[in-house]
């Protein structure tokens, strides 16, 4: 997909406003560091570094699944360090859908556990990650999903922070987003195909455990799901804020996702890899992201990043086929590039 170039933008590049608001809060950039870490040795330093960066750049940050800290409270500091290092950032707590539904060998988390998960990072929102593809490939995966939507609805009713439904690499369709909206979810992270593949990661883990059938399953399903761009196009029509995650690798990727209707983009692995190199590497990644995004907004003739969703775009290839066949239409858009 391409954003159509505007050869005569009626503004200075420096006038471009990249600020946005998400669930009632202002962010300096439409970027969230996707929830990844917590619960193990290196997580403390990585989370602290990423949180410092989030605070400094005015962006949002999620933490990884907090199940580990509910099982072992000694691990709580690997998460709570985020709030200490980022007292003003928008911080997103994280729990897996499998922890909300009773599994064969594990009870569902109770109201007190959930309150603890939120208070551990003094969260501004709670992400429920949907990862049935990953669970399906894991030898020890938790695939009891009956009642999952009802569990999300119950959580949304009693939660004092907004609930974000967050896929982790297989994408969310418009239909699922509508069910989530009815359940009381306040934002959707589409987590589509195109970035980190948990099927592939679990295939590697299965191989290491000599679980051949699971390894084959993971490899066969490595690209299963809805591509990120398609998921954004579909979910953006539902009326909830959308986070585009899954393969966003640059400010230009972000501009395209925002043009398709996303409110924010989520970036996982590239920021984790940069964090392992040090704070300077993360700062540099974000500076490049910002410059590219600013350039794309400028060259589309928009003044504010939120106006990208009205920019003229051309969708080609497989994305177009997906979008056409699923019947998705872009919201609030004039089809013609001669919009002014
Ligand atoms: C090492 C690692 C750990 C992750 N752990 C979690 C997790 O605990 N909870 C969650 O919701 N997502 C988790 N994710 C998924 C990310 O939040 C994100 O959706 C995914 O990595 C896709 O983005 P990317 O292509 O930019 O990496 C993890 C990703 C990575 C790379």
C-alpha cells in the first residue's frame, strides 16, 4: 500500500504535529512499546530502560504478561520498575486470555489478582492478550477458550481501567472487533501477521524439546492469520481506537498504518533488540521513526498525524484482495487524491 504524494503541501515540514491522544491521554508520538518483558532475570534492566525512554519521548509502553508475578510475587519488581522509571507515561498492564478462563490445571485469575496486576504498574489500561495460535502450538498450551468473550466482558465491567484486546500475531477481524466492543473493550491492538511469529518461535521451542508434531504445526501455521494492514482496515471501521502492531518497522510503516485508520502503532522486537544494545540505540530508533513519520505526514499534505486517515492511498496486491473479499471499506475517506 502507498500513501499518495502531495507535490504541493501547504505547510512547513516543521509545522507537522505528531502528537495524538489515546484513551483520553496525550502522547507526543503515536507509538507504544509493545508489551514484551517481565518475569525473568534480564527483564528488570530491559523494562527499566524502555520505560525511561517512554517517559523521555512521551510515548506509551506495555509490559509483558504479568502471570509470572502473580505466581511468584518476587518477580513483581521486574514489572513495577516500569512505573518507577516512567511516572507520567501511559502504561499498559498485561494478562493472557487463558488466565481469565479456567484451564485443565490452572484456575482462572480472580478479581484480586487482576487488581494486583493493574496496581503493580499503576496501569492506565489493561491489555488482555489473545494468543490461541501460540497456545495451539505449545506442547503445554492452554486452549480452553469457551467462555473467553464472556470473561472479557466480566473483566471490562469490573475493571477500573480501560481494557485493550490485544492479538499477538494472528490479527483481529472486524467481526471479532465488534464482539469485543460489545463486551466493553475500549481499544483494540490488532497484532496482525507480518511481524514476530509466535507459531515460528514455538516451533523452535518444540524442536528443542523433540516435540516433532508441534514443531511441524508451528512451521505450517507460521503465517496463519490476518495481515496487520488488513486487520487495521477492518477494525478501524468499528469505532474504537486501534493499535497497529505486527511488523511495524519504521515511521513510514507507521504512516501507512495510520492512513488505514490506526490511532497508534505498536512496535515489539525492533525496540527489544535496540534495548539490548543500550539506551542510545533505542533513542536513535525513535528519532528515525519520528523523522520518517513527519516526512510522510508532510508529503501527504497533512498537518496533523491524525489527518493521515484521510490521506489518499492506494492499496495493491494481496492486501487489496483481502480487503475487497472481506468487504472492508475505509472510514471517512474520499477516494480521490484531489481532495482539497
Ligand atoms: C520476546 C517477546 C515477548 C512477548 N511477550 C508478550 C507478552 O507477554 N504479552 C503480549 O501481549 N505480547 C507479547 N509479545 C508480542 C508483542 O507485544 C507484539 O505484539 C509482537 O511482538 C508483534 O510486534 P513486532 O512484530 O513489532 O515484534 C511479545 C513479543 C516478543 C518479541
